[in-house]
């Protein structure tokens, strides 16, 4: 019983972590694109 609880907790944490990483990467890739476009327009 205890094992089942910890397994589901770990998988929940993994799901949350994966989601957080995806959002983080998406947010920063947008920032990076804006930066590149700004540099391009400056030249």
C-alpha cells in the first residue's frame, strides 16, 4: 500500500516537472526569438 502511494506521488511529480520544463523552454525560446529579431532589425 505504501509503495503504491509513493509511486503515484513520484509519477505526479514527474508530470509536473515535465510540464514546467516545457513551459520554461517555450517561454525562453520566445524571448530568444524576439532578441534575434531585434538584432536583425538593428543591422
